[in-house]
């Protein structure tokens, strides 16, 4: 088996957390190996975006893998500042969290730092989580990712390798850590004194297994099932005026439901397919550029708990959600499905084709790679009841008027989405796990989602790892 040149720090994942971590390390002369299972950012093309079908991109989904990670090259994105990601800010401490947030923005955006907008006061009876939000256009995203990549690719301290998966990671008394790497060229090993895990969504299952194999201290998550509601932008515009990332939480029918990833920018919102091999889930991206006849979307997430209030586990999700979800489509099991909202509300299926939906709704969905099925039928009854109640309570605030039958007929319900699947790790304020020398950033921490929060965690981990491998470098406060 081939052995790679040793690294001071191995960074796993080239998303916001991994790239900012590698960049920070390289600035101070630390030798970094940055690996990612995905492709170069300019090759992260999603056929679904081009009105074609999802076939998994040969097992490496371009939406959730590759340079840029959750920042998909050519899409707009939203950045949220603290207190979004409150638990991460509490771990870091408020002063340090703000310093790292400013450092991340400087490194990400340079002089083109976006304007962050606060929520409007009033305008809705709901308690909306208030934190500053800014949107980056697709042109800004392309420039940002290009600059990140060029900075890292040209650094003599960074060895960047794409199309490489870390299949195993183990402590090594002599070197610190040994990792097994797999690529089209075969299998090899690399040693590193420190490791920063920032694998993002594609690596969720792998990281969950590593947590258990390495016996890292952690607590189980409380998962949520989600659906996307897509509608003409006029039905969502007022919600975006109240807050660009309208987030509120309600409890109905004993189920905690929250809004998530509100995508109703000047050009609406873009739905994305995220492929995991045996099933494909959904994501949403805002479109900050003005557009005509746009649709917007947002998700509702419902927590999954049993009758005693305990979180559902991965086996329950597989049996009671993913297996039924895969059965909704005979042509391509596990791919997303759409249901006309009036059918979803009553858990029936009178509209059975996309053409039928277009005729009844008066518009076509923004993507075409859907089957039409009874999505409501795979949800637990309490979850469906709670989601329906929350949706119908929220829509008057989003539309600026009561939801009429005509309005309801224009809405598509699309699924499936799953969130909060990440174990919450026991971490030091430097993002170090209970295994010394192993750090977790971004989704891997289980603490906070968000692009800026991931970048902050990556820099925090890098600063401490840097100090531990370079005795002359002090650890910043």
C-alpha cells in the first residue's frame, strides 16, 4: 500500500469549514493535506438544475461534494451571523465568536463584504428569530470560490487532493493519526499530527461510524423530517420582507415544527437534489438576482420523537420514513416526489402527473425530475397534522392575506428532507473532540448549521491545531 507524504494537519472536506481551516493553517506555515471526495468546483454540474434527471453523478453528488461544499458554484447563498448558531457562539465565547466571524468574512469576501439585514419589527404575530442575514449573488459566489481555490492550490503549504475518500481514521502513537485514503488510483495511507474533520453532508454516515469506532464523547441528535413548499413568489414575498431567512418555531399536535431555509429572494428560490445513493433528499438556495415569474420555497421541519418524548433513531428513520419514501416511485425509487397541496392536505391523490399539477396550479414546478405520489401518506399522523396546521397559520404572514382555495391550489409540496441527523460532540472551545488532536468543524460538530458558522468553526479548529503543531505559535484568545 502506498504511503503519502506526512502532513502536519489533515483536513477532511473542502467546504467552508475545511477550506477556511486549511487557509488559516497555511498562512502560518503549517503543512496541510486537504482531501475531498468530490470534484473541482467548475465541474460540480447538477443535471437536475438543467431540467434533466438525477442519476447520482457516479456516486459523488455534485451538490454536496467537491470544492466549495455547501456553497455550490454558481448558486446564490445566504450568510447568517450570530446569534444564528447560538450553541457554537456559546462554546467559543461571545468575544471570540465575533472575532472569528469577522475573520471568516474578511477571508471569504475581502472588500466585497455583503450588507447584513436585520428583521423588520412587527408585521407578523409569530416570534421570528432575529439575526443578521446577507445574500450573495451567483456571480459573487463564483468569484469567492474561485479565489478560495486559487489561494489554496497555489500555496506551497497545501496539498489539495480531490476525488479522494478517507475510508478509515485511527490514532497513531508515533505520528498522531493514520488515515486510509481511497481514490481511482488505489488505496494509500497518510499520517498527520492533527486532523480536522469537516466532511459535510455526504460524509454524515461515515462520520457517525467514526464517532463510534473512535469512542468519541457525544449525545444523540433529535432528527427532523422536512418537506418543501414551493409557490409563486408573490405568495411568499412578504415573509422575505419581514426576514430574509424567516425562522419561527411552533408546537402543534404535540409536535415541534419550525421553518427552515426560507428561499424567496428577488429571483425566488432554487430547489436542489442531494443524492445519497439509495435515496435523494432536498435542499434550497436563495436567488438574490431579480427574476420574472419566479417561484420561492421554504421547508417545514418536524421533530421526530416517540410517545415518551425520546428522539427517534436511525433505524426508525430507515424503517418508517426512508423505506416508504423509496416505495413512492416505481420508476426511480428514492427520488423526490411532488404532491399538489390540496391533495397533501387531505392525504389523497387526485392529481397524479406533473402535467396535471401544471393545469391545476397554473404554473409548472421549478424542476421536472419528480414523480407525483401521496407524500402525506408516509408521514406519521401527528407530523402531518402539525405541519398542516403550521403551514396554514404561517401563509397569511407570507402572502399578506388569508390563504384562499385559489392560493392553495398553486402550491406544490415536495419531499423528502431530513435534518438534524448529526451527533452532538463533546468539544472544547477550540473544537477539539474527546480524542486529543482530532477536531470537528461544520456539520461534524453537531452544533450549528450555516456557511459562516462552518467557516468560524474551521478557523477556530485551525488556530488551536496550528498552535499544537508549531510550538512557537501561540493560541489566540
